[in-house]
């Protein structure tokens, strides 16, 4: 789509001359002959740049009307490039317009080549600023992930699924990934994106269960400055962030029923309005969704719209649980150990035979995510260079591995030793950390939260424990 330019001047001859010039250069042009009409058109349309005169009928020399118009436009949009034109050009007026929000200045009569160069430069700068804003907001949305996005799949079932996903990646068809929690649906969404023609653009992930109903529109579509009490700056929504790339809606079954119609409309029409704005924006995204729920059952229960289901499930791929692809368990476990060793700059641990058998025999209700937590916990508990069965702390075939809560309960039932606890503070802290990790099944992030310490501080303590064992 060609850049949209708004020209504001009270001289119809100038409007006509500029329109002809810019249209001949491939720009789309709209015009206004007063500040009031300029504001009205700006509210109704999306423009990429504005060229405006400083003087109008009420005041033909001071430039105050134009400066006031710049200020009003900046209230509506802080970033749109504004180029001012006047026949009364002085250094003082130029400085004043730049201070009040103009991006560049040109004097009438203009030189076509210079004007076109200014327009091209301002459009290029604006595009760079938008890309920077998108990247900055993406970085705020991204959460630090401990494990890499490498796909480890040696089982025949997973090899077949990966082949199907890579084939689907070449089209823009919507894909619904289903399967239990922890099977790696987000990882396979990333695989689709990375193998698609959109791979050079962003993949934006949204956990729909974490988007509150009250902030749904702001999160998904963005808002303009002043749209509501806390809207102190303009915010880019997830759809806009994903423009030309991929939008991944994780846990889509958790989308509030009251917001599903709005989501459906954007997916069907590929257009939306920011909260507080009447301007319609168009978006080009590839949709991938994921859920561990039965969406058809949710439709029957009135919790999910049938038309939305049809929109997201053009192709449905079920990711099998880890217990159904046992050939992947040991390769995944070793991959996690490699990542753990690299993160802590330690030699990689190996897995003893009894531990390998235990990993293969365990049911893995938490799937790959649980396996990652177990290997992290085992690497902390292991006091040699080889992880044994006891380091895994798994409940296999009815065997009970006591959690910290159970251990504390058993201790409380024993006769109390009246002598003082002569362990050092470091030893007590070590026991607390290991027990807390055990309680949270190796999830260091949850363990850190429960102890009220930052993730980085918790990992430093883990490194200290490892160095002392």
C-alpha cells in the first residue's frame, strides 16, 4: 500500500500542485483547506505523513494557527511525521515549529526535488521508529525462557508431525495445536513460523488465559494516549506487533466469551481499531492457536463460539503426550542437561542406567515441561558427575518419594531433640532450597517466588550449592 499523505493549505492552487506532484511519485493524497478540516480528516483516516501550511485565513503572517494545529495533531499522534510549509519563512518560525512538534520545514515556493527528498527521508525515519517501538514492546512481552527452542524428536510419531508442520508452514492456513499441558505446543508453533515465508518478521505469542477481560481490547488491539485514566502513552497491541508475521494464541479456550466476537471480527476482516480511536487499521497476520481443552465440548457447553472454532481450526494437529513417544525421553533429558551445563558453565552430567530406566518408566503427567524441571532439580541434587535414580525423586510404579511437606510432617511426629541445632546457616539454607525445589518438582522459578527472592539470586545460590558439593 502506498504511503498516505495529508496536505493542509487554504490555497486551492497549492493543494492541486502538491497533489499532482505527490501522486506522480506514487503517493496517495488527501487534502484539507483549514485546520478544523485537517483534524477531522486525521481522526477518520490513517496517514503516514502530513504537510501543512502555517498561515490561514484568520492570521496570514504569524504562523500561530499552524503551530496550534501541530500541537493538536501531536495530541492525537506523537509519532506521525509533520512537514511545515510557509511563504513567510524565517529562522525564528522554523525553530518555533520544530519546538512544537514539526519534523522538518520548507519555504514556499518549494523546490520539488528537495520537498520529495524531505518526504522520503521522514517516511523512512518514521518506519524505523515504528520498528523500534515494536521491538521494544516485544521485548517487554517476552519472558526469559530457560530452555532453548531446539526440537528434539526421534520417535516416528513426532517425525511425522514435524514433517506435516513444515509442509503447513509454507501456506498461510490457520493451525490449531492440541494436546496436554507441557507437550511443547508453543515450541511447534515456533517451528511453523520459522519454516514459513513470514520467518523474517515477528512471531508474537499471547497466553489468552493471562489476558484479563477488562484489558482484553487494550492488550490485543492497543490504545491511544488518553483513551482511559492510565493510558499515559499510546500502546501497540498484539495484532499490530504481529503484522506481516505470526500471531500465536496460546490457551485460546480461555478467551473470555464476552471478547470472542471481537477476536473473531479481527480474524475475519483483518482490521481493528485501537481503544480510544475511530481509525480502522489493517493487519496481515498468520494465525496459530493452541489449547489443551476440547473446544467442541466447550462449544456445546456455550463457553466457546462455534464460528470462532471454525476460524482457528482450519488444520488441527494433536501433539502426543511424552508417554506415547518414549523414544524422545532420553534425548530430551540429555538436551536439558546440556542447556543446564551451558547456563551454569559446568561440565555436563551423565545419566546412570537406573536413572535412565526410571525416566522411561515414569508416566510424565507434566510431559516435556515436567521433564525439564526434573532434570534441573536432579542436576542440583546430584553430588557426583552422574545422575542416579534417587536424584530424580520420581514416584514410579507406586513408589513414594517424599515431598518436603511429607518430610516435615514425619519429622514433627518424632520425639523432639532438645539439644540445639548446630548446623551452620549455609547448611540450613541449602536444605531449605533443596526441599523447596523438591516441592515444586524442580521448577526453579516457582521455588524462587515462594522464597521471596529474585530468579537471578536463586540461581546464584544454586551455583554456590553445586560448587560446595
